[in-house]
C-alpha cells in the first residue's frame, strides 16, 4: 500500500469524538421514532440522476459494472423523494432518518466531506402546520443533543425568486454571487447595469439581516411586489412563535427545489449552520411526480459535537 493517507476531507473518528457522535445520532434518531415518525433507510449509493440533472463535481461519482454513473449520496432528502415518487407509499407521510452523507468540498476550505446527519421529511401535509411541527421537533432535538443556546434564522425562497425571474441565467449567476458575498459595491454595479423594479431592495440587501422585527420593517419599505410581501408576512407570523429569531433576506436556497420558508440554526461557537431545512414543493417534479408539499430539516451531528464537546465527559482512551 503506497498511499496510507486519508482522502481529502475524510477523518477517522476515535474515542470521545466517535462515542459522542454516535450517542448524539442515536438519541435524536430514537426521539424522532418515539414521536411516531417512520424510520427510513435509503442506499448509500444511487444512480446519479437521483441527485443531479447534469454532472456535479461536488458529488462523489463511480461507475457500476454496466457503465452506469452512480453517486455516493450527498443528502437523504432526494433519496426519500425518489422512494415516494417511485413506490406506492401513501401520502401524507412522515419520515425520519440518520446516516452518512458525502459532499466534495474545495480542499482549501478545510471542510469535512463526510458528515453524519439526522433529519425528518413531512410529505403531503398542510405546509403551515408542517413547518411549525418541524421546528418544534428541531428545538426538542437540539435540547436532547445538549445544545442550549442558539439562534434560529429565517428566510424564504419567495423573496429572491421573483427577482431572479427578471433576469437570464448568466445574470442570475452573477447576481447570486454578489448576494452570497453581501457585496454592496457589487450589487450597486449590478443594478446600474441591469435596472429593475427591485433596485432599492438589492442595493440594501447586504444590510437586511439581523433581528426579525427591525429587518422586516426596513425591508417592507423597499418593495411593492406582492409575492415578496407575502413571503415577509409568512416569516413575520412564524417569528412570533420562537425566541432568538433573526432573518437573512440574502439567504440563497441550497437547492433549486426550495419554494417557501427556509431556516438555519447557528451559535457563536460553530461558524456554520448545524441544522437547516425548509419547504420544497418542487422536489418531486424532477421525479415526474408533480408538485407535493414537503417540509424537512437535517441536523449536522458532527457540527453538534463541535458545539458541545467541551461540556462532554469521556473516560475512555485518547490520542
């Protein structure tokens, strides 16, 4: 064996880390099943078409013996959608899951390419009730995992989508980059080149994050589009149900199938979200199953460990 090193982005887990991550995953998975949510386990490897319409170099690919392109799953949500779309599962239905997912990140970012997740998918239910129940379960799961302090961040796919609809594909890609970078200069230059009714909103977008009540009041003054105002109203109504709520109207949807409310959970210790989810009614269309209401979230067990590891006591071995 010439190369004894781990592949980029992969890590061995030993002792405290291995024990704790297993305990967190098991606690959350058992709690979700005890909450009368059906357990589902999907294959680690599926045909590439389940996860991508065109080649995505952030996925791990391999060929089977017939030459068909396969992907090591980057998430579980799309696998569950494939199950629902191709079997006789009756709707509505609730699923819970836990397991490994793989995503090939840029090596320079120093991110792990192998993560452990636990999560839920509510399919075919009234979306407003499903969102509320999903967030209640998320809070209970975080408490069970030992996370006491965090903030819930809300946004909505319906905020940026009406804006993206005004531009061509290349312009949307450029605009998305400016939004992701929260570039005031970049967005100012964009609206100068491509003026629209959303100019004031776009220029101010880098500032439209923070405490929900304040940001919502500011954002409402900048748009008249009915779809965006409806998205603001949905966020405002939901924000009253939870403490420590912030918003970020520059939050880009992780996947194109998101259609409604989106949420992430952060803390001051971990630099990225350790729980994220939302509503995605378009997911099933790629499996030719039509639009179906769906709400879900995924908890990043590895990130939870980083959040609470200093409080954990472990009497086993160490390096």
